[in-house]
């Protein structure tokens, strides 16, 4: 890989794509697979759940997603305590999925906001166990710093509640997190459409994670492509250095040589 | 003997190991993991760990999910 390839580093791995996608909520596995392909994502999240004992010989998710091609990111969705989240992560690793974990410790079923106390505890425990921890958190800079200090390889502040499609509700907090973080900042949750993703990258975020934004779109394949382009555009714009915002106009054309017909 | 597998009571043979149980259930275990009474069992220990009466067993795998 070229040194100036602008790679995203997470733990011991490096990635070209700054878009991470989920595998949930798709109408079919075939659409899911194609959407992931079009998104250009290299990391995909999976959930860890009970095997259906009555479904002998039925196809599994990993028949549709090649674990050799993608970095699997098991999540601890639905875990409300650090204990549940840690056990889920350990199971995911033992299943041979990954030692990356998208760590969720949920505080409340309606908002799905994180329980940050449990989240920080689970982060510490899983870092001790050798996991590459990517914690889903809120947009509080204090919590983000604690997660970084606990050894998380990145912090993943939500833009808005999971699946809400509201986009970035608090860009100011996000900017504070970005200013202080020494690890990558990846916006996770609440992205609704392409501009939301572009804005995240323009602000200086290192990546975006989304699931519903693509899977729930009327045309998930088209939206996957849109998101791929948006993340790319946002990143390029960020690196290009935007013009400042001004209250008044500054003409783009010269004053010299203007005709005088008075 | 009676055990609980994934929350449901099941009758299984005495003296079965975790590996034996998985084989009898006919499950695709390529990417599966097992917890016994709340503790994760290493894959390498599956043949050695014996299931006992009243054990609670969770057998999980990866499914589609975002958050």
C-alpha cells in the first residue's frame, strides 16, 4: 500500500474504506450482499445470536458474506449490562468471527442510548482480554475520553438514535470530541442519507458506520452507492481545506476591465 | 438427562461432551460458539467438557445485524 493512501487504522489493521456497514434489516441476503459490495465497505457488522436448533442444514449468514474478504465486526447489540456484552464478545471470538468488537451496552430500549458506565467497564475488561474494542457511545466528550483512556481503538459517537435517520444532531459536541481524540472518531448510528455521511467526514471524522440508512432505503443498492460516494466526497473535501464562512460577499470576478456605460 | 439448550428444556444422553452434543444436534459449527452455565467454552475444550444434568447451554452464531 502507498504511504499516502489515506488509510484508516483500527488496531492492527488498516482500511481503505471509511464506510462501515451493518448486515441487518435487508429484505434478502442477496440484496444485502450486493449492497455491501456497492458500498465499498471492508468492515461489516454482525450480531451474535442463538442458533435455531430446528433449522438443520439451513443457510447461514456467512454463506453470503465471505469472512476471508471482509473484516467481520461482531456487535453486542441487545446487551444491557457489561457482563452480557463481555460474554457476547467472548462468544463471538470463540466462534472464530473476530477479535474486533463493536461494543454496545444499551441503557434504554426506546432510545437505545448507551449506558456509558457499563460501556466503560466492558471496554476495560475486553481490552484486557486482547480485543480490538470499538465502542458505540453518545456525543459526550468526557465519555469519549474515558473510552480512549480505557484502551478503545476508536470512539464511535452516535449522530442520532439508532435507525432514526436524523443525521448529526450535535455537530458542536462532535467537533470537541474530534479536537481532543487521539484515536479515530467514527460516527455510528443515526445516518439517514448521503449528506449526513458527507457532513461527518467534512467535520473531520475518520469514518461512518451505518445500517438502517442503507438497508431501509427504498433502493438499498442505490443508497449504498450514494453512501460510498458521500464518504469519499466528505473525506476529500475535508482534506482539501474548505473556504471560511463569511457574512458578506467577496466577488469571484475581477473589478478591473469592467465596461462603463454610464 | 435434562438440560436447557438455548432456553428450552431438552433430553440428552448422559455423558455427552459439548462436541458430541453439537454433532447430535446436527448443527453447522464452523462459526458457532458455546457457553455452559454462563461461561464461554473454548472450541478446543469441546471434546473434553462433559454436559451434566441441569446444565444451561447457549449455542450461538453470527446473524445479520447492525445495532
